[in-house]
C-alpha cells in the first residue's frame, strides 16, 4: 500500500449500499407524489395513491432483487479467480 494510493476496500460495499438505498427510496417516493397528483387530478382518493405506491413498491423489490443477484454473481466470479 503506497502513501498516494490508500487502501479503499470499503468502497464497493458503500457503492452497493447506495444502490440498494436508491432502489428502496426513489421508486416509493415517486409513487407517493405520483399517486397524490393522480388522486387530485381524477378525484379518486385514495385509490390511485395506494395503487401507485403499491406498484412502485413492487418495482423497488424487483430492483433490489436484480441488484443483489448481480452482486452475488460478481462475488462468485471473483471467488473463482
């Protein structure tokens, strides 16, 4: 380990955590605002709100699963080297 290049073993874990956090938060927040807007526009409270939050939650879970599987494959590939 040189003085100019510190050991950054923790960076992949932080990047993975950030990706998972984004998959948890972003779709649900978008679903909340989209659902509120749709309910106000079509006067359907709370049907479209609940539908959009539910759909975004499912999208969030699918994204989390894809990221996790991708990371496990990467780890498995690194182990085989």
